C-alpha cells in the first residue's frame, strides 16, 4: 500500500529536476500526478520517465491563463486535488547596482506572484485535509552575494505559509515550505560554472551536492499523512548548510 494511494497531486515545474523526481515518487506511492512545464519536449520526456498515472499540462506558472487551463484539466480528469507542490521557479544572478527591472519583474512574477496564484486557483478543487507546499531556497536563509532578488522572491513563501495556514485552518489544509540546498540538476548545470559549483559544495557540511531523489523523499513526507502534524514550517533539506 502506497502512502498516496488514491490521491491526486499537482506539481508545477514538474518536468525536470527535483520536482520531476518528486512527481515520479508520488506516482510510485499511488498518486495520479499532474505536472506542468514550459517546454513540451521536457514534459514529454518527463511523462516517459514517470511511466503511468501522469498528466502533463504545458504552461507557465506566471501566466494566470495557463494556471486556469491546468486546473480545468484537473477538474475534468479527476475533479479534486489532495496535494499541491508549487515548485515552478527561476533565479538570475545580479549584484546590487546591476539589477535590472526585467530581472526583478521576471523573478517575482514566477516565484512570488506565480506561487500565490498557483495556490489560490487550486483552492476550489482542494479536498479538506490536503497538503500544500512550496519550494523555497536556502538563498533566502543565507546571504549569497549576487542572489538578493532570487532570495527575496523565495523569502515571501514563509510569510505565505504562515498566513495561509491560518486562513485554511477550518479546512485542515496544511501549508509548508520545502527548502532544498544545492542539488545536482540540469538547471544547476546551466546556471553555475564549475568554480561556482565547487564554491557552493564547500559550504555543505555533508561534503557534496544533494540528489533530486533525496529531495523527493522529503516532498513525499510533506505530501503524505506522515507529516499530518507539520504545519507552517520551513523544512530545509540542505545537508546542514543553513544550520551552521
């Protein structure tokens, strides 16, 4: 018997990286999963990797029309949601004094605004007693030079979680933040050069980057009844980076 038997989960940004690993594990534990992403090719590959009980909906979490299409698809196919992992996000490096309006607007549009409306638009379909969690970032807990815009856009999620759990208490819907540290993903390969990766790795007490599968198990914990008494928390899975 799986930990998510009969559940319906939505994972935004679930076509690659740690969110894809989580979506795959959710299916293995009995859920039907809806995943989103902006690139159809990546979505097609993700569906093949997951193998079964998965529906891919192409869209941008920063686009409210795309979110409406996502939830209309969920409504038509399954009718309700038990788990929402709002994981779609982006980050662009920029030092203070060099940050552009375009960088700020794009980052906050997806990481902050997109996350808010991803959750809000899901609520009419959400089953009472369900679980909502968002992907945070260790950048919001430490001062990494050049990443202030990204850190700020992720820091709002802790505030969202605290306010939303209070608003949703009568429905017993839990709201948490899953904050990964440095994880070896394809996106990281695109963003960081070798020197930057080595620098980040030197900060991790565990001595290595995390793997997407290690974050997926934490996501499963938050999605399942194993975390039934965890609410409004930021759970860091970062090898101890933000603990010292």
